C-alpha cells in the first residue's frame, strides 16, 4: 500500500477517534444524569416524578428508534446552530452525541437499577439526602456496570461514525466506503476493517479490565 | 383425654413479683420513653389492582429509655412497618411517633435527615456497600453527616474495635463472613452515636452460633453505651436471649406488651402462646403420648402435666411432692427453659395408682399442686 493511502488511514483513524471520543464524552455528560433520573424517578422512588419520567422515557425511545442516518440529516439546522457548520468531523459530533446520549441513559438506567434497593433504604436510614445517595451509593455501587455500559456505547459510536461520511464527517467508515467500495480498492476496505476491529478490541478490553478492577463483589469468592 | 385443668390462678406461687420494674406502658403514662407510639395507624393504599392494606392499627405503646425491646410477630404482622416508622422511613397514616421527645412523624427534608442520625439501623441482609471496605462502610454515615476526615478515621478505628473486627479494616464485604458483615453493619449504625438502635431481623440470616455472638454484642452495646435497642424478629429465641421487654404484634395490632418474663410466663393471646411453644414445646414425646389411655390400668400410673412458671419454680417440686404425699413420683418427660430470668416449661409426672387407692393418689396430687398454685392437667393413664 502506498504511503499516501497509509496516510489516509492514519488521518481517518484520527478523525474517528476525535468524533467518537468527544461524542462519548458529551453523550455521557448528558446520558449519565438522564439515566440516573430515569432509574430513580418512578412512583415511590428517590426523585419520584412519574410524569416527567414517562415523558423523558418517550423522548429517549423516539430518539433511539430514529435511524441514525435519518437523524444526521434531519438535525442539520440544529447542527449548524451548535457547531457553526453542518459539514466536517466537528459537525458530525452533534448527531453522534444526540444518538448516544439516550442510548447511554438507558444503559445507565439498567446499571443503576441493578443496585440493591436495600442500600437506598440503608442510606436513607442514616439521613443521606437523595443527591448523597446518588453520589455515594448508587454510582459507586453501579460503577462496574456503568463502565461496561460506556464501553458498549463507545463501540456502538464507532459503528455510527461510519455513517457520518454523509455530511462530510470523515473517519474510517467514510474512507472504507469512498475508497474501498466506490473506487473498488479491496485492500483499502480490508485495511479499514482491520483497524476498526483492532479499535473495538482495544476499547472492549480496556472497558472489561476497568470494570473488573472496580468490581469488589466477586473478589476472592 | 380427661382434663382437670387448674389454670384459675393467674399469679405466680413461687415466682417473684415483677411489677416493681419499669415496663412497657401505655404512651400516656410514660414520661421517660425513648420511643412513643401514639394512636398509630398505617394503611398502604390500593395500588395497581392490589387491595389496600391496614398494616398497623391503633398502636399505642412506649419503649423505655435504655431498654432492649423485642417486637415479635409472624411475617405480615406489621413489624417492618412499625420499625420504619421509628426512623421516619415510613410515615403513619394517623397518629404520632415520638422519638427522644421529638415528633419524627412531623419532620421532613433536612430536619428529618438530622433526626435520623440519632437513630441507627441494622438489617437482615447487612446492606453493606460492596464497593467499600469495612472501614469505608462504617465511614459512610459520618461522611454524610459531614465529619472531618481525621475525625472519621479515629471514630472508625474506635468502632471496629468495639465490634471486635479491628483486623478487618481494609477488607471488602465479599471477603467477610456473615457474622463479620453484621458487625460492620452494627459499627456503621453506631457511627453517629445514636440513642436508638433498630434491628430488623438482624440475625435471621445467621447460623445459631453467630446469632448468639451478635446478640451478645448487642447486649454489651446496650449495657456500655446505654443505647436503646428495638429488635424486630420472628424468632422467639432472639427475644428470649436478649430482650427485657416485648411487644407481640399480630395482624397490625399489639396483642400483648410488657416484660418478657411476665408475658411469657402468662401468655394470654394464642400468638404469644404459639411463640412460647416454639421454645418450650407443648407436645409430649410420641413414645409417651401413644401410650396414654383414658381408663386406669391396674398397677399403672396417672399422667399429670404441671406447668412451671417463675424463678426457681419447679426446682424442688418433684422431691417435695414425693416426700409430702409419700408417693413414688416418676418424671415421664420434662422441659424447662429460662425466659427473662423466669423458668418456663412443663413437667409430665407419673403418679403410681397403687393397688386400691388409685383415684385417690391422683386427686391428692392435683389438690397438692393446686394448693401451691401450679397449673396442672390430668392427661390420662399409662400402664
């Protein structure tokens, strides 16, 4: 493979990491609190607000059921408003974030719901406020699950990022389609797929490792 | 089965009077109560097709300061609701719960959280955070109360020593045994120096030996720190070993309350009697029961069961009966246990019928037992 092509792969990898990294970060910033709220706001729960819970649940489901490529196109005006442009890697972060935040929220919700309700009662019994319960009990106890959820979200974002070529977002997926498919360069397609596989492996292994390190539940037993 | 019951005398013959001690009393007459329930009812409304539940009704009693009080009842009797009213995890539908002279049922938000710091609670399944070491679990209520780091460190070391697991400082719950986990739970509950410690079936998940050790620890804590302990349990053995006062709950009502010794030497309600039976047993050994007949066989024995209630009751009963009536009394079966320092149990005696004066020996024995106010029951005869 020529040095120019290798250069293209390196550049695309950088774009992918940039988009996925930032989208995961911002998506978590929105998705984590949203997920915690979804997990704690049903009737009788810590932040009981059943109606808000319902409405947010519907919004999350609606976002998640919209095909990503349609979402990318549909929110172009919003993307332009936020990123100043609707084209390029930075602009692509907007739809990636909007797609990942509800996904992360649902994963966070599931992880938080795994925490034994007895622990919430226990913390309440010694006078912990709802915020203290979230920060000192729910999130630390759910941490292994949260790390695995975040890992899953990053891997999914790598897949989504292949589609942002549609708005000139660049990245590995875009490279694979333009060179590998449209210009019929199978070696380019293969190289892109190999890099993506390696990235997913790396992310998954790192996530598994971290989750295992913080999981005290099964140690020595 | 022929029954010549003589349970008419409610007072103890040989037992000592206990009225001199301060006992669980109606709320109105308890000036120095740690916890007072005043006309408490708790109703859970109907929800998603399930009918509403009257968990507690007209609860009125006080728990004396510094006491160890057992709340005993079958599952569904309302024990858990009762204990959760004390620390404000639940609110009464009507009535007041007064803890250490403040109406906890009227508090909310920050005021309630402050009050909760003076009420510790331990749980059946320990409820430790798996992500924190033993020391950090104990530190949690102190962090929540906003203690300084150095103060927390000193207090945690003190508590670990108090509950006897100073060497488990850095262990995670998954590395601890059930008994050790409950010790961490107890240390955590005591961290903020509460005046009341609530125990919700705290030994129900532990083996008998560990249960005994944990109950001993609770007794020490009550003695040395003066913490009032409220024990929720369905196990009579827990009440017997630890509590001085007892409240018997059934279907949301307090059916009996008072000193353990009083309640269980003279159980009135069927539920109380069934709890007592768990400890002392109320059935004869099968080998004996199957041999009992209703007509006196020649040369056989009359079978008389004597209830033993009170301190030292029954110690010399068989010897005195034999000596004073000149009978070769035999002991067919006996079970005596100690509850609140009082002996509780029953002796099953065999009275020889002799050659001709069979009914006479039986009558004399029953009269003698009646004279000394031992409730007795003539069960029949054995050959």
